[in-house]
């Protein structure tokens, strides 16, 4: 159990510009301060959904498996790779012996089964990930069997998800009065400062508003110990505050992919000059344009394909993201073998021909409304740049009106058909090609070519295609090479229908003082907080 303490005043005074930095004693070499953006909500693995919350959970706990940089499955709390039955319906996991939780209790199959069942049945935002797990059965002191409702090829990778970190049943207690419904399961809650995991760090204190967390090295960790004895995670409000805190030395590590492009670019230049250090994850986030295919004018495939041909990705990347985002012509990042440039490259002449065939141009331009996220600086720059490009290159064929809305409004309105064309990004809960494609084009119910229930509705495109649905279903239980070919064919089918237009792919980035070593990400895209240390060389 974490202690209730107040370790923050001097540190926070400096970070908030209150002039107390000079009074604060210098930090010991094995104490690092990590700055991030935004408060961290629930740390209960069954309830956590914020990327920053799961990043912290990843330091306080361990998943069953991790992914290498090449995508290979590496046992962590599991002792060996999962054993899958011939029919693909039973998965046996054997746990590593000798692992202990921060409270000293042993990790065993009962504890792991409790956490998996709480995740599946607890009603958390990501509980759907285990919807297809029919039963979780303890078959030995360190062995459990997961029975699936149907074969599911990505299930092995799903077992690397950070949210499947075990927490012992004893860490939970009766929920306090007024606890939010989404924080409770069977009347039990994880105390805000009571995380008990198996990870290299243990939580010793947490501020009431979730903006400060103190971690200390867990001495009985089963694997290599954390390099630093203590980490303070401090959440700041905006890009300017984070940027200034790193430049002034008030934070040692800056972990945020939401810095404004000019701040990122200056930090990259500083790293190149040796003033800072930097690292990036494999490409994981994709930025897409979602087109409403269920109504005019984007119900015409020719019009959607014309927009795909009229997208100047390299110009947009250079102008809007300062080249930090890589142009993408696939719906999955290029770290996967199934990634192919199946969407068309820029071809203004082809766009004009398609629009002419659809009845536009020559005094009859196509009007298109484009919505972007107003609180994401790169989105606004992209919208303005594309609008200007289209006016110069295709002004007689297409006119674009742009409008910015807050991200929360955009995501809330996607499934309501509020947008003709809208831009947003997607990052998966766990790394697998299907976890990009199914949330975008999955469809449970449809009327003709219009999806009425499923991922395509929540993605704002309302698109259904029989062949795409068949390919999406087929890849779920195929061997790797055949599955890769099916995923390529699926992307070709989606590109032909153009309900989405991929724009670019992004990476998680981290910057630090030059004295910090060990910066790096694992194959799942989580920063290795346990590997961070400070060089003592002069």
C-alpha cells in the first residue's frame, strides 16, 4: 500500500514557476523526474484506458508477455510461449515461478485468473478485448487455461497488453461512498494510491488529483532491477510548460507525444547538438481521413478516390508536422509485414479525371466540408495547407470548407454522422494488424452497403463491403504467411472503396537531459522507465 505523504512542494514550486527551484536541494544521481502531460486517472488495470495511465501501470506491473522490436512474443510473467490447441479454442499459459507482488504475496494462477476475470467482467472501457474468452480456468498452481468462443489469431499478441497486468485480490477493498460506477466491480475498488503489482517499481505516493506519482525501486523484483532508486512522475498542463521544464532542467525526462511541432523540432535539434537525448518508439499511431460513405457527395466511390489522389502527403508532413510524421499509404504502420502502399499516391490529373466523370469541374466544383481537431496544432496546419493546395491545383473541380472542433467533440460525434470528412488518429490497444482494421471497418449489422452497427459506424464512415468482411473474418485463424497475404488483400479492397484515406504514421517520442541514459521503447511502444538512469561521468 502506498503511503500518504506530501513529497511535492519544492518540486512543484519550481515547475509552476514559483521561484523555489534555487531552494531545492539537488537531486541524487539515482532520482529522476519525468514530466508528462495531463493527470493520470485510474490505475486499476481493469479500468485504466489512458495511454499515460497504462504507461505507469507498465512500470508498476508486468504483462504475461511482451513484444520484441521485431514483433516476437517474449514471455514475461509467463514461463513459456502460450500453448494453443489444434482447433485454436484453448490457450494454456504457464506462469513463471518465484514472482512476488509488492506486498510480498506470490503470483500464482489464482491471482492471474482473478485479474483476467476482473478485466473481462468489470465493465471497464477496454473489457471488450476479452469478450471472446468464454472461461478462465486454473488448471495448476502456475497454470491456467483460457477457452475461446472462436479461433482468434491475434490472441497471442493480445496477451502482451499492459492492462492484463495482475493485481492480487487483497489489494482491493470496499468502494468509498460516492465512487463512480465505472470504478467499481462487485462493490470493490482499487484505492487510488494502492496499486500492488509485480513490476520493477512500486507506488509509494500519489497526489489526489493524479498529477504526481512517486515510485521507488522494488528490491524483490524477479528480473533485472530498475536502474534508478526513485522516479517522480509530474504531470503538467501544456506543451509550453513541458518544454520549459526540460530546458530549465526541472525535469530530467519529457514523455509526451502531444508537444507542439515547433517544440518537438527544437528538442530534436538540441538532441542533434548533444544538449538533450532522444528516442522514439516503432511507428504505431496512424492519422486518417474518415469519409461518410452513406450520403452525398461521398457516397460516390469516384469522388472518394479523387480525394485520395488529391492528398499531397509529403507536403502536408513537411508543412504541418515539420517532417516528424511519416507519410502513409496503408491503414497499418509499416512495422508490420502486411503493410503495403495500397492507397494511391498524389496524382492531380487522375483526381481531375475522376471528378469530371462524377459530373464535377468546368464550372461545377464539388463542395466538401472537412473537420479537423482544433486542439491538435498539426491538424489545423494540415487543413489550411490542403485547402490552399486544392484551390491552386483543383479549384475548378473542388472547393473545401474547413472547420475545427475539440477532439472530445469529434470523437463523441463520429458515430452520429456529424461529419462529411473528418481527421483523427488511431492507436491500438495492443499491436496487431487486425487491431487497426477491425475497429475501422468491422460491421455487425448493415443495410446494403451501409453499416448500421460496428466499427465502421464508430469510425464515422458507415461503409460495408461483403468481400472486405469475408477477408477480415478469414484472417482470424490463418497461419502467418497466409494471414499476411489476406491482410494485404483486405487493404487493397478497402483502398478501392476509399472509406478512409491514410495520411501519416507517428511515433511516441521522449526527450531527456543529456546525462540521462537508457532511453528506449519496448516492442509494444512503452517507454522502459526501469532502464532510465543518470550518467555520473563528468
